[in-house]
C-alpha cells in the first residue's frame, strides 16, 4: 500500500539506487538536465522529483518506477535474476 511516507522516501531511494550502480551525482544530474546541487537537494528530500524526472531515472537505472518506492525488494529481485 502506498501513502505519503512513500513520497518522502523517494529521494533516499534514488540515492540508494544511484550508489548501487556506482554513479556520481554529477553524472546523473547531467542526464536529468539539472545541477548536481539540485539533485543533492532532491536526494535529501528538500526538493521533490517530478514524474518526468522519475521516468528519466527509471530509464537511466533500467528499472521500473516501482523501484523508487521499494528499492530493497527491487535489488533482491535483480540479484535473483542474475543467478
């Protein structure tokens, strides 16, 4: 079930997924067309992601939008796929 708490965690979930892929903030920010500082603020929850940005991130990370709400289960699923 989704609630407002899910929305509050998107930034930290994006950071988790970005670091799992060993990507720098600067590189991801360039792909989104924003500054590194803006991405940092988004990951810290000071600024919200737009749907358009989440779509771009999903394409960049090669994942579904669902992974921004529950990245741990997503990474577990991906780990089992590679076995």
